[in-house]
C-alpha cells in the first residue's frame, strides 16, 4: 500500500505544482475559469452529437451533485435518497404538463413547492435527531417514492410518462441536443453561482459550523435544527428543478431512472470530488458521467468497466480520503 | 438582583445524582468560580446552565428569566456564551471563520441575504469580519487569521476559542476549565486576560476550574462543591481556610 501511495505521490507532483500556481494567483484562476467557460460555450460548434450528448450527461450529474453538495458537503448531513428529490421534480413537471396541460415554465414553481413540502415532511421530524437517522429515512423515502411511482395511474405505472411536450423559449421549441446543452450549461452556471453565494455568507458558514461540530455550533447560537432543515430544503429544491428539466429534456421518465443506484452515484460524485468544494464536486460529477463512456468500446475491458470503476474509486479513497480536489492551503 | 441565580438545582442520570440541591448566584460584573475535585459535578452544573443538559429539578434564572428547558442556542442568544473544556473549534475552517461564528447570535442575515447579497447583507458581513479581526487582534493572533484551525498550536487554539466567545459580546462568559493544558506562564497571562475581559467589555465571568491557584488569583467569589452539593462559598480567602474544603481536596486525616 505504501508503495502505491509513494508512486502516485511522485507521479502527481507536476499536477500539484500546477495547482499550487493556480491557487495562489487569483487572476490565473479567473482566466482558467473564463477559458473553460468559453470552451464549453463554443463546444457544440466543433463537436459531434455523441460528445455533446456525453457532455450534457456530465452537466446533468453536475447539477445533481451541486444540489446534493448543499446537504452533504456544506451541512454534513447524510442523504442516501437524493434520487427521490429529482424524481419528485421530474414527475411533478410530467404530470403538470400531461394531466393538467400546464406549460413547462409554470410547472417549475409547482416542482419547487413540491420539493419544499416533501423536504419539510421528511426533514422536520428527522433532523431533530442526530444526523445518522436522516440516512435511513432518506433511503427509505427514496424507495417509497420509486415504488409509488411504479404503481400509481397518474405516474404511468412501470412504463412511466412518455412524450412529454418539449417547452419553447422565446418562440424556439427546445428539441435539439444543442438546445439542451445550452439550457443545462446555463443551469450549471446558475447552480455554481448559488453554491458560491451560500458558501460565502453567514448562512453558509452556519451550515459549515454544524458540519464541523454540531454542539459547538449550538453553543455559538446556531439554531441547528432549523439550519439543517434549510440546507435540506435548498438541496431538495435544486434537485427538483434538475428533475423538471430532465423530464422535458428526455420527454419520458420511468421509475427505473430513480433507483438507489442513482442516489449512490450522485453521493459518490460528491464524496469523490471532495465534499463541499465546488470545483471538486464538478470534477467528480464529470468523472462519473464520462468515465464509463471512455471504456465502452474497448473489448473485454468494456464489459468489466464497472469493475474498474469500482477499483478506481477504492484507490482514490485510499490516496485522497478527503476527495480529489486538494485541501485548501494557507491563503 | 444578581445576573444569574441557580436555585435548588438537581441533576440525576438514571439513578446517579450528579448535582443535588445546588444554589448560588452570580453577581453582575463579578468574576465567580465554581471549584471542586474531579467528579464533583462541575461540568454537569455547567451543562445545565448552558442548556446542554436539562435539569431534573430546580431553576436557573438569568436576568430574572428562567432558562430551564431552553435549547443551547436560545441561551446563547440571551447573551451567555460558553467555552469548552477540551477546546472545540471548527477544525477544518480558518481561524477567522471560527471567530466569525461568535457573531452569529448577534447578526441576522439568512438564505435570501446570502443569495441576493443586498446592501444590508454586505454591511453585516463587513461588520462580522471587522469584529472578528478586532477580537483576534485583542487576543494577539490576528496574524494567524487565515490558518486552518486544526494546524494551530494548543495555546493558539485556546485563544481562538476566547476570541470566538468575545465576538458574541456576551453579558455572561462561562469558561470551562480555561487553564487546562496551559503552563505556569500562560496561566498568569490568563489571569490578566480574564480581568481584562471584564474591564474592557464589562462582562461577567464565571469559570469552573480545578486549578486552585488560578481560581484564588482571579476570582472574587468562589463556590466549592463536592459530590454534587455545595460545601463552601465566599471570597478566596474564606474558602481556602474552610476545613470542609481542605478535607475535600486533601482528604481527611483519619
């Protein structure tokens, strides 16, 4: 084990040095961010449909990971059923459009309200207890949501909802992969903005105090139960919004999309990237979307890609238990 | 009226009585100490006063209002701040962020302020930061403000905790064994610092300690407990010569 650690340590030295340069110079940071953003904007002009599809997938995971990051990364709560939050958004939008004939944009606030209601229903009784209980309750609730969706008439039972009408924006109906690429790019930027604003505020610090030491946070006057509920609600709202957009992007949703695997993947993306650190969370989510694709076409390895994926996760967790993104050094 | 009154406080944990019928009061602007041998019930009393334990019976009055049944954060909002026996900082956050937590109970911006960052929010953030920097300077570790708390030396972690408590501008500062782990010289500086807390900020200080020497130097009023009950109360001089206190600390000469 020590040998592996040593080898990786030496191999990653240039990466660390590059990061050191990056973290010290604010201007370089801005330039890198701007360049990345420009590349993302210009991407669809040069890239094929398949690559755009994979990048859309990555952005979709980024949204989910950023939402869950508020709950897990910022506040230190363990949520094992994040798929339920995004299922509720997706089904709410699907039902609003198909059953009630609402437009997509009107279904969005309905999703937000539904997300808040469910978050309060689950959070209010459990968040008073120690944080461990939340893990069990969220896990159970996610299964309840999935099984309910599979059995109700209004959610389309096991087949789900199909041919959900695509929304239009400024008279343009959003049908092409490129359209959705840009919609999700805007969402990612918005979620990053929200995450940063929360992180650097009295509210965000209070969440971090709870994560670090709940008793000490109480002793400093933080109403821990209420702040945990707020974090949980914000996470649920972001998940719900993502779910709504997912429903109209895919035009069809079914219960299998929202199983435990999905919740686990999102949680792993957050942990892998380094809880609470936004660039890390983004990298973790991108990694989750892109990695399985990279190995798809290689014979033999392609069939075992999930095995390699698992191994890689284990190695990362041994080498960097705090996640991929480096620890913040002295500023 | 005393700032805080403890009346017939009793605390039982399934059969074990940690505190029995304890009564004392803390005068405004005084430095009062609660002392006693290990296991005498000092920390239990402290936890009852700060809402971490719920007293079995009796009452705790602060400015005439009962604190019984209030959650710790509510008690903090009333102007009572505690420190912890074994320093409990937010380890992975910077020293500055740690001290900024002190201002939490006296500021109010929440989610919408965070997202909108309107002028009132910006002003409050600036005030919190400036206050935190001021108190870091006051305890003498302003130069360490951007270090991660867990990387600090033990002495500096203690200072961070004091700065954090001061930033809450408490009326009553409760120190749980502030001298634990400090050397002789640091203890002397602590005595001076506790006196300064009062003169500079007008706060009342209450400490629990088993370091007799420090208690006798710093406090005006001393309450001695053993096995959960009060055995003596008075000025350091009175307490020191009380035979029951000597017995509790040194044992009886059979």
